[in-house]
C-alpha cells in the first residue's frame, strides 16, 4: 500500500490541475494546441489516480456517506451525470454538432463554396496540406471520418 500511496495522491493532484486548467480554457474557447487532447486523455489518468486514492482512503470515504450534506452533493453528481446522457434537444443535438455533421456529409466543392473561396483554390489548399480530393469527395471520405481531421480541413478551408 505504501507504493500506491507514493503516487496516488500526486497523480490525482497533477491530473486535477491539468483537467481544471484545460477545462476552463475549453469553456471559454481559449484552448489551443493540445489542450483538448490533453483534457480527454488526462481524464484517464485522473480516473486512475482517484480510484487509487479511494482505495487508500476507503474507510474515511465511507464515513462521508453517513453525512447528509455529502450524500446530497454526491447524489447531485450522480443525477447530473445521468442527465448528461439526455439529448440536449429533440431535433438531433447541439446545433454546432449538427452543422459539423452536415459538413462531413457534404462534398468538398460545397464546403469550399461556403468558405468563400474558388474551387481550385480550395483544392490547392488541401493539396498543399497533403490531402488529395476532388470536388465530389465528401469531407468524411477525405478524413476517414476522423473528427479531428475534419476540423483541420474546415480550419484550412475557412482560413482567410
């Protein structure tokens, strides 16, 4: 158990710092570079640290469950988590997600036209980034369905 104690709390603390800062940056749309990647994958490290921390502190943790305020807070967390799986709206999700899905289904020529560029200029931009496409290629086909790559393509095409 002492070996576990050597890394459980430091890992929990470090991963909380990373998750907190990257989460706040994402909330205010100030994230850049690897923030989203680090936030998503850092979450796994946080889960590992918290599970280890709980194992080490199981007995004190169970005493919290006897306190009414702790039950309300933890129960609220469980309810919020359950509600997070509820669809945001009855029409298929968040509007930004629907737009991104529509763009992924659209052909490159349509997306280039929406960006305000000429077709050949847009194809040249994609070619310079190492992507070969024709006007009839969909964004999803071009990117193999990868959302990160779809975002990169859209960033490229909509750059001034």
